[in-house]
């Protein structure tokens, strides 16, 4: 899957996970304590910058942060 590694790296860096193992099935919201509401904003900003996309506030839903894979799919849907 293109860009999955970049999404994993951005999560690791933005959340300060220290290289914690992540894969597409890794649960995020409710499972990664570092991912709180403020961290979501930072992750979205980092993803926007890295991928050159814009994410409107109304497009951000908890379901996109269910797993690493769902976040990856959300980003892929926004790529040209």
C-alpha cells in the first residue's frame, strides 16, 4: 500500500511513540494514549504537510482514526 509507511512514520514522530510497532491493523483512538484530541490536530497537520493535501474540519471523523489502516485509507482518498 503506497504511503502506509509514511503514515506510520508521521504517527510515530507526531505522537512521540519511540518506534512502537505499527501496522495497518493497529488500533488508534482509545488504544494509543498519546492520541488525544489535541494530538489528532497535530497528526492531521503533519499529514497535510507531508502529502500536500487539505483536510476540512468537517471531514475529520473518529472512524478515520480507528486503525492505522483506516487513517491511511482516509489519506489515500484525498490524494490526487
